[in-house]
C-alpha cells in the first residue's frame, strides 16, 4: 500500500443520517429502517452532556424479538446501545477496522469535537479498503 492508498473514515462514512428520539417505539424505528433501507438508526442526545445511542437490527433481534416483546410497546431507549463508539474522521480505515474488530462492534459514529458528522460500518470500510 502506498501513501496514495490512504483512505480515511471521512472518505467512506455515510453523512445522510437517520435520527430519532429515544422515546420512539421500536415499531417506529423499524418503519424508518424499512423506508430508508438502513440497518441502524441514531438515537439523539437529550442534552449537550448526553451521548448518542444507536439501534441496529441486531439490537432489535436480541432485545425485542428474541424476548417476544411487542415492538409497539418497547422504546428505542430500551433496545439501543449507548454510548456508541465514535471515531475521528481522519483515522485511517485500516485502524478503524482493527478497532471495531477488537471491540466486537460493526458500526461507529464519526464525530469531530463531539459534533456528529456521519456513521461508518465494517462494510463501508472493507469494500473501500485497497486491495
């Protein structure tokens, strides 16, 4: 790999972010996931000192469906992962992939000085990694 092959998280992140309030029901989260064809929804901060959360299809499977809970009676707060891992936008994807792998997660938010910029997944990074 040469210096020209350097690819940062910023280069592969998704900036079209889908965000909901933590009081939304899992039914509402699923409706957004289906309409936007996405696998995760960011849960907004309640205030400046709060952290972002994330509801993924895996969270819904583990925390709602597998426990036979009614999706219209479970809030995003009850099913989400929080806090969610954040990455610097200028981190090289080779290190970001290694970090996500070491932590056993496949999605991270991208922030700069605590400001949300995007979201990135293993898939985003692996498919763009130089061969």
